């Protein structure tokens, strides 16, 4: 599966703000439609390498997955991982022997994750993975302003994020779990930085919503995970805030999605929900991320006593995490896409690191500051994959 990542500073990317509808606009762009549509001037080919030119400032990035369409020579069309990006050109691989130059009114845009939206309404949207190898549970986002005290993050600055086993329409179904995905500090049009990383079955969305604590991203998650239980029809997770917080509070309050616990630590109210327990019976059940068989406790991801870089070899180290459910407790599966750094790796902004070798595969990681441990937490998203 292709891992794709998006960021608020890309050309044409919608912005998350404290206003209703802004989160849905971002999810529509990244999951359904793509963004930054451009008309290409030419596509030429030498061997199996195609070079596309566009107007200066096209805004595509090195290693972006771009969706090319409307070339008469169909081999040029489809999703392409681009490289050798300049201000007005990029290259990609092409199969076969299509004519060169390509003909037609050819377009390119940042490719979406290719999910679907079976229902939508005013400030509401439902998303579902198309990948038939997954569980295909429903994500429902409701940006209707939350009633109550605005000092507790209510109003339009926070969205209700729900996981449903079945949805019959935009509002009604069965098997519900819910969290809150906070978007912004205030109900204003001020854009807040965000990063979204995902594939055809799941995604992470990290939002730096707090204006009081710059560069502290809070991660939200929805989708399937590689389960330890065979035939796990409910191996799907939603993660976010488990309660709303004071307007001026630390973004780490009431969320643990960038926190790792020791294996066996009791699971409490976490804002991380499995659709059902491993028995496949009943309803939602709490979970959290775990790693390392140690005494009870935990820390923000990457917030350890190991210096950066590692003194012995100048290395950077990360480790996988697992999902531990409340029942038992039991190790339910592997957490996809997010690795736990063992050091506070520098990340003055979301920062790509290359050259990691994990399970014998060289990988590229996107390191993002978390909110836990007074901003010392670090999240390492695997941009190479696969996540299964």
C-alpha cells in the first residue's frame, strides 16, 4: 500500500481553523479529492522516465504521489511518485512505450488516499475506506458547534469524531465510539498547522491547535490495525481527546495518543477506542499504546534519558508499539504507521529523516513534535510502509 502524507503548507491545501467546516474541507481534500490541480505544459519520455513541465510554482514536493489524468497515452495517467522536482518540472517512472511527447489537456494534482464519503450534511461528513481487505468501519465527523462553556474547548473549535460499525444515514446507526478532535485555540479564521499521513485503510492527523504552545501537535487516528487475532472484524481504532479542556490549557491535557505505556499498565479512560474487544462481542472498549516490558508507567513518545544522537554510534533509534486493550489486559495488535523514538529527535517543524533500516527495509520517517512531556514528546511516522 502506498503511504501518502500531506501538510498544511502545501500549495492548495485547505486550512484547519476554529470555524465549522474547516476539518471536513481538509479530510475531503486528503481522503477523497486531492488538491493543487495543475495543467501540465508537456510530458516527454526518455526510456522509462517521464518528465512533466508545468507553470513555475506548481507546488509539488519531492516524493509526492501525484495523480496525472487526461493524457491520450494512458500509460502516463494514474498515481505517480515524483522525484527530481524543480520549480516547473518533475519526473516519474512510466511503463510500456507510450508516444512522446504526451498529448491531451493533461492535469496533475496531489493524489488523495482514495476513500469514500457515503453520507454528508451541513458541517457533517462520513468517511469509509474503499479497501475491501479491511474492516471498512465508518468515521463520522460532526463540526456542528458544541454547546456549553467555550472555556472547555466547546463551540466550533472542536469537532466530534465518531467511529460507527454501521451507519444507515448521516446520523443513525449502531456500534458507536466517540472522541473529540480539537482543531483550534479560538473560533477564528486563524490557520493552524496540520499533518496527515495514511494509506487505504487508516490515517493519522496531527494538529498544532494551541496558539499558546507552538509546535506541539496532537495526533488523532482512525482506521484498521494489524491484529494479533485472526479474522478480527473489529480491529479498528479511533483516537482523540477523552474530554474537553480549558481554552488556555496545555494541549496534552486529556489525551494520550502521543504517550506510550509500559506493557501491562492498566488501561483507563484514554480517548482511544477499539470497536469491540477481542471476543468480538459487546461494544467499544478502551485501549492505549504500549511498548517495553517494564514496571507500570509511561512517558511521552521519545521522552527518554537517551541523548540525541546516541553517544555510542551517533545513531537515532525508534521502536514499534502495540495496542493493549482494557480486557485482560490483552495485546490486541500492532500500532500502524507511528513509531516511538527513543530520543527527543530535533524537529523544529515536521522533519523528514532518511536512512532508517527497519525489518531489513530502508525507510523514511517524518518526525513531528508531540504535546506530551511539556513538548518533549516526538512522533515518528513511517513514510515508506507498508503498515500492515
